[in-house]
C-alpha cells in the first residue's frame, strides 16, 4: 500500500512536497544487521571524537596547532554523523522513510557544509605540517594561536557560505519525482529528480568545484611534495622517520577522505550501480568519521600519553 501511494505521488505531482528515501532495500534480517552495525559504528564515532576533543582541551601537552586542528576535525565529524545517521536508522527499521522537502534541504545543507569544512580543515592541516617540517625555526611565530583560529573561522565561513548558495539554488528547482534511491539527501540524486532547467545548478557546481575541490587538492599536493623533498634531505634515517611520523596520520586521513569523495563526485557515475554509489557514500559519511580518531589515536604517541595520564 505504501509503495502504491509513493508511485501515485511520483507520477501525478508536478512539485514534490516530500521525498521517500529508499535506503538499503532488503530482507528484515539484513536491515536489522545493518542497523546494529551502524549503531555500533555511530556510538564508537561519537565516543572517539568526543575523546579527542576532551584530551586536546584538557591536556596542556596537546595545546599545539596540530591538535587544535584535529579537535576541530572531530567536531566536523560529529556534525556530519549526527546529521545523517539517526535518519538512516529510521529508514533501515522501516524499509524506507519519508522526509519533508524542508527537512531534505536542511539535511543537504548541513551535510554539504560539514564535508566542505572538513575539506578546508585538511588543507589547513597540510599547510601546518608543511611549515613544521619545511620551516621549523619559524613555526611558532607563523602558526600562532590567533592565526590558527583565523584559519578555522575562514574555513567555517567559506564552507557554510558555499553550502547555502548551492542548497538555495537547488531548493528553487521543481521536482517531479519523489523517490530518492539513497539513504541521504545528496545533490546528485536530487538533481536527477528535477524536471525544471538544471543549467544554473550545474554551472554553480562546476564553478564552486574550483575553490572546493581543485584548489585544496593542489595546495595539499604542493605541501606534501615539499615535505617529502625536505624529508629526503635529512641525512639520518632516524631523523627522516621522525619527520615523516609527524605527518603520516594526516596523510592517511587525507588519502581516505579524498579517495572516497572523488569516487562519488568526480569519477563518472554512468554504469555505476545505485548500491555501489550508496556503499561509497557510506565510506565518507559513516566510516571515515570513525576512522579519523582511530588513526590519530593509534599512530600518535602524544595522544596515547595524554589518554594514559587522563585515565590515571
């Protein structure tokens, strides 16, 4: 009966009032298994990122620019996860679920803003590692507390401003379809449902990809090319290993984040199944926020020491 009513909406309405998110269609057992898996991941993500924020704020040894940025990355991960996962739980338990037009646009706004904020943060962190390794004598004078706060505020303002531009334009489109074969309101599936002219939104996406994707990617690559060159110039193997260990965690996080983002948004999706698209989206919306604190905890001696001191 539910599917019949949704089909009726999709074929007879000229403008969508609400959408139906299909999520992960499957047997009841499969959906319960996915629910329990994502519930475990969600709990671990919130606890892991809150622990990072707590340690950085309470331990004086972690009051450095690198850990300041890491704590802001944890805030971004919490924002992203709490924006998406609770609704996904409802979809899994009910084999799909409706979301209002306003709710869908709001979810898209915070989803896009948190992703863009993380993108800018990773770029700023790359610059921080570049200054620490390539210009260590001037590191403390360059990466001051005030300068770090300014960099984070600029990243925050840029991400939320760009996000509101895209979502505002998207909200003016007319949607003839109401069924979204996804677990989240994302730009690509929403544009595919639009029956009005989408030229403006496509133009905006192409133009905004320059400051959002191309520029950060170029900056990160340039920073790490200089970092690698400087590390190779260090005469002792111990010195090279120590220098590389200071940026290996960040490089791992950057690689995971950009690989999943490029797989979903940059690589052509023609021929890509909807299931594969949803799995790739899961990687950067659900699992990456869990992986980030694990990487920074397991591969960072200072955070391990801070955790041990806090527990004692």
